[in-house]
C-alpha cells in the first residue's frame, strides 16, 4: 500500500503543477485582453457596454438612421453639406406664402392709390387735375356777384382760384375762360363796408378787376380728396 502511494506521488505532484500553470495562464490571458487582442468583426455589438465606443471610432456610414435612438443626434452634429435638397413641399409652401404676401401688398397699394384715410382720391367727371387740385373744366352757367360765386364754390367743397393760378390754368390746352372774365379769390382794395373790387381774368388771360357787386361767371377748384 505504501509502495503504491509512493509511486503515485510524483504523478500527483506533476498533475498539480500542471493545473496551477493552466489556471495562472487563464488569469494572465484574461488580464491581457484589450481591443487590439480582439479579432476584427469577431465581437457583435450587443457584447459592448453602452457608451464604451466613441463616435470617432466608428466607420463613416456604419450606422443607419433607423439604428439611432430618437434625439441622439442634434443639429450642430450634422454637416449641412451632407444634406440633400430641401423637400419641394417646403418650397411650395414658401412660394405660396410669398405669392399671398405679394398679392396682399399689391391690393393694399392699389387701394392706397385710390383712397386716403378711407376717402376717394382723384378728380370727378367735369374736372381735371391741375396744381394739385381738381379744376372745373367749364365755367359756371350763371353769372353771379363775387360773394355769391365764392359761396357757390364753398357749397361744393371747393373755392375760387387765386388770380395767378387762374391765369396759368387759362394757358392749359383745351381751356377757355368765359368772355368778360371770371372771378378769382383775390381782392384789389376795400373802400368801405362791402365796397371792394376783385380781380378777374379774361379769356385771353388778361388780369383786370371788377366791383364785387358786378356779375361774372366763375369756376371752382376742388380738392383731390372727395
């Protein structure tokens, strides 16, 4: 019995040493494994700890959009030069908005051209624009004294023209003043109560005067805003 045991001791010793050596080698190998020790493409992604691989270690195009978590990439991380053309629907919306804005602006400008603070702008039939106002193209049918003529113009929203403007208007194409002269708004002198003379302009454009009680034809000057 003791002889057999003595025969087995060397084998047991050798076996124990071999086991210790094998275990030591495994521990040593485990401690030495790193990224360089792993064969390329030998480790699947699900064996990696989250966040253990930085973005600069990934091959461009290695990840598809469907593999990215929502919100994992922000705008500042995207190279704008790599983006394709903006979808045409966006251009269509922008173009439609631009057309709507232009149409509205044109409509507003057109309305502003015809109105000022809601009032129509322009000369009515029977008048023509001159010196920033609307002048009646024909003199009055009736001849009135100076006071009555001024009142008639005032009742229609206008006034008698001043003498020099009436002279200038008489020189416009197609304009002919009444024979005997037309009243202007200018006075020459006042000699007493209701005793004064007013300047008149003849059909030839000549300037004269007449007492206020005389009768003359006249034309009114109306504002552009009606």
